């Protein structure tokens, strides 16, 4: 059985990814920051389908917690699956902030940086010793790194950095046959940044060729598919999943 770790797997895109991966027969370790109840709901849904999943607490913005998280992963791999390694890492955890450049504080900037770029860098680094050769890393980036959207400059900048980091991961981990790709969602109906109000959704839908915003399952399904062996020759790519956003 292949085992996937998904950060921010308690809701939204992470929860959708966890469920789609379980449907494909993968074991799932998902993380949550504060909402343990939502994480437990995802675990129950997976187990009700006959799958195996566990939820672990993790603050991706606090790299000092990563050694303890690694040890918890090792313990769960042994106790739940009887193994010592996992196969896939999905760096999904994140949050949104809408503010013009003139209003962003240094604290807000640092918080976004820690979660969206520093966190994935050092979490991947510390988990590589537990990852099987031939595994895969998927980083969640954003269409905002391609299309400038007023109010999300720090978020988009760090997502752009993560896109570059993905190519470097692919380059440096190629000798272990570990692939690294990123998925860049467009406008998706989630709670990120407070969610979409009706006016904002209409505007985004009007900028999308398919005439609507996306749903979480349309991202989770793509990630689960990308992890499959059918896509083993896709590497170092940033794949935008956005319905034709601003084309």
C-alpha cells in the first residue's frame, strides 16, 4: 500500500485530496492545526470506505515542531501500517490574507512566509529520510502567481517561490527517483481567506473560460491522479487547474 502525508488535510482542498487518495487505495496521514473535529470527520469518512487514515496535529508555520512531527509519523507508520516509510508528501496547508501592499504588516508577511514557503521547505527536508525512493512530492501553489490579483501580493509571491522550489526538489532528488510537481488552483469554493462572497464569485467566474469557480473535489482528484504510476513521467511541472482562468 502506498502512503501519503497531506498537510492541512482537515478541510477544503486537503480533505478532498485525502478522500480521493483513499479511494485509490492509499493510506493517509493528514494534518490539522486547530480543527481536530474536522480532521476526525475526514478520518471517519475514509475508514467508512474501508481505508486507513490517521490525523496528526501540525503547525506548518512552526519549523521547530517538525522533529516531533517526524517522530509521530514514524510511530504511526509502524503501528497502523507496519512499515517505516511513506511514499508521497502533499504540501497543502495554507491560509489567505487580503490586503494591499501598503497595509501588510511585517508580522503578516512573516506568517505567510513561514506557512507557504519556509514550512514546506523544512518539512520536506526533515521527512525525506522517511520517504521511499521513487516517491513524489506535490506542492500546492496558486494561479495568483501567474495572474496578478490586487490584495494578495505576499501570498502570491511565496506561492511563486514554492513553484521554483518544486523544480529544485525535482532536480536534487532525481537520483532517488523522487518526483516533484506543483498544482496551481484557480478560484475554488473553499474557506481560504474567508471564502467567496457572491459578488467576488461572479467576477471570478467571468474571468474563467468555463464560466464558474471550481470545487475542492476538482483539485483533490487531480492530485490523487498525479500521484498514480500512470503519471510517473510527469516531473518538475507546475500544473494549473483553474478551468481556464484569465486566458
